């Protein structure tokens, strides 16, 4: 009996690790994270949970210790934290349309088509919304962490994570993620995910008086991931209920990815703009409340007199035009605030320091520079701020590129692996590639019909117009496995992260000079191949620089005229070749 009970207490997949040891290990990681004081943290937020809570409060203009002072008066919050975050979010913003696939071989059109379909797929799966959240959360919290669960990429709230605060990387620390559910929400989630033993979980936390984990108010589930070697078991990812049940277990590679805004030595999570402005925010709040208290006093109207017989309330017991007969003059009590100019000076000084620390200066925010500011200083500020945000944008772009390669691409190829159709109108945009692709499809459909070469030019034009209208509302059939072998033959370029605009402009100028000095390079196959290779490496689709293979109406007309007649060609007037040559030249 004891042996059977011992087996039941073992962690699934392990012969030595008991459930009791697993639960204690998870609770130990939670306690360590919540109680460890981080030396590099501001003094008012010694632990990571305190720091994250204060960031949330400051973003919504709330004080940590209450909204009223010792006298019960509402305190004033002078928010300088949210604006720099919004400015940084705008500077970091990019969308799915900025994600480009670049072919590394001659399969330009397959890559182009995959890029169009990938953008539509990401739009359907709201990947653009995730990019917007990344651009906002990174400068706000100082760190972003994402996870991939069953092919779905999600942004993880940092307050839900418990990790070792001094770890060098998230791959070096156990990661405990906390989930809170209402009773009915937990039942639905457990059934959807196929959790084991979920029927045994107590849905009323008030009835659980003892357990492995701390007291909770809601049905709580912990997702615990441990690096290899931390536990004596093959499985390293467990889903545990707050009352001591193992709901799921598996062997998982690290499915979290993250990036800091500003790295701090001695702390796992980075520092964002809100934390960077803690001191300025506190001091400006203090000044704002000093001013508020001063205005509260100076707004009152008090009077004094030495006549003890005069006890009239001048505000409520007197009317306009009343004459007071007193034994001593009635004089106002001087309560005006004499520090308003100092307050204004301090506010300007500290706010200017705060905005300069986070590069939220006038050239970036669109504000008007102070009078007398030299133009050179404004240009220099703009360049410094733009360079700073470009670097942060590049770092974020590298994370997004990694997410697309490792998480998004496999799911996209899985969804599009079989034969499927694609509406032509959904991939037609204003770029040159879309126009050339459309013309190629039209030419292919016309040539496939084998109409012969004896149609008059106006019939060719009419036939082409009909095919264009039919193609606009038709579908393109994508064969099975069409994108399977393209992964190793493309690159992802996000908003010029790997190819900047200056380099592209230089490439175009060089190409223009080469063709202008020697147009024959486009006719020679060797030189043309070299030029196209240069364009491909610079991020351009070489097919955009080729003439369309579609025959013109004049060419069709000439071919038709040349083929009419019997076995003996009709005589040709001497002037006819000259006229034809002139038309072609024009």
C-alpha cells in the first residue's frame, strides 16, 4: 500500500522526483523572485514586483501609497512618464507591410508571391497588433518577453513571470508563469487544452486552507519551465494547480524570447523610460502638490481687525454696498504665494532634464524650440534622437526577424502546405512587381489559348482587355508544397534593417550611370546577369528592371502584315521600310 502511494506521488516521467519536491521547487522560485532585493533597482522599488507595480501606476497617473495626503486632500499627479513612451512607440512603429522577403536565387516570383501571401496571413492572425504592442511595451517596461504556445505568438505580461532576477539570460533561469481564472473560465481552458486531473481542482480558493503555494484569491495555475538538468526528470515543463495537482507535463525547448530596452548589469530585466524617470517624476509631483497647497491657501480671503465687537462674516453676512462702523480698520490677511516663479523655474528645469534623458525633445515631438535656439542645435538634437531610436528599432527588428523565422514561418508553411488558391485582386498593389506579375499572368493566359497570329491589332487589344477583366476576379492556384524549399533561399528585411535607404539610393544612382554611359550592358547576358546580382544583394527585385515580354500592338500589326498574301510576297515600296524604321525609333 505504501509502495503504491509512493508511486502516485512521483512526478510523471521520473522515478526519483516526487510531486512534493516539484511543488516546493516551484514555490521556492516564486518566493525568491518576489522577495529578492535587486541592488540596481531604485530605492523606492527594492524588488522586481515593486518596480513593475510602480511603472503601471505611473503610466495611469496613480501614486503608490494612495491618492490623498495626510489632511485628506486629493493629491495632484504631474505625469511626465507616459508622453516619452508614446513618442518612443511612434518612433519604433512598423507594420507587416514593412516585412520583405528577398530571394537568394533566381526564384524571384515565387519569393514575391510568398511575401504577399505571408503578409495576408499575418494580417489575418493579427500579427500587426503584436508589433504595435511590442513597440509600446519595450520602452514602457524596459523589457519584452514573448512565448509560442501551439503556434500562437503572445506577449507575456512581465508581472505574471517569476524568474531569477540576477540571471544573465532567460535561458539560464527557471520561468514560472502565473495564470488566474474565474471558476468557469478555468473549466473551459482546461477542457480546451486537454489538461489532466482538472476535475480534482478546487474551484473555490476560500476552501483551500493549506497547500504548497501561497494563498490566492482566484483559481490559479502555474506554468513552470526548467532548463535541462535543473530537475531529475526527462520532462521540464509542468502545469500545476494552486491546490497541488499536476495538470500537464512535457519536455519542451525554451519557448520564450525577449529583448531589453536598456541593459543593467546585475539584473535580468532591462530598464525603460518610466523607470528612468522615477526621480524626476517624484520631484515634479512634489512641486505640483506644493503649488496646489499654496493655491489652496492663496485662494482664501481672510480679514483681520482689532475691534473685538465686529464678528461679521464678510463673505456670507454682508451685501454689496454695506458700510461697516468699526473701532479699528478691517484689513485682509496676506496669504498670497510668493514662490510661484520659483516653482515654474524648477518645473521647467526638471522637465527639460527628463525629456532630454529620454530623447523626447522638440525636434522629435513636433514642439516648438525655445526662442533663440540656433538651427544647428535643433538639427543636432534631431540627428542624435533619430540615431538613438534607429538603434533601438534595429534591435527590435532583429527580435521580430527571429520570431518570424522560428515561430511564424513554420506555422505559415504548415497552413499553406497543401494546394490552395489565392485571389488575384488581394495581391495587386501599387508596386512595380505586382504590375509585372499581373502582365505575365495575362500574357500566359493569352498564349495558352493559341489564337494564332492572324487577328487584327484591334482584336488583340480587345482580347487582352477581356483577359484583364477576367484575371482581376479570378484565383491563382498554388501547388502543394510550393514554398517548402524557399526557406534557405530568402532573407527577411524589416524596415531597411539590413539594407538602409542610403545604400539603396547609391545603388540606383550607380545603375543609372552605368546604363546611361553604356546602354548595351542590358543587352549582353553576362553584364546583365552581374547587374541583376548586384540589385538582388541590394534588396531589389531584378525583374522590376526588365522590359515586359508582352508584344506591342505595332509589333503584332507588323507581324500580321508580313505574313499576309500567297506563296509569293507582294512587292514592297522602297519607302515602306524607312517609314517602319522611323515608327520604331519614335
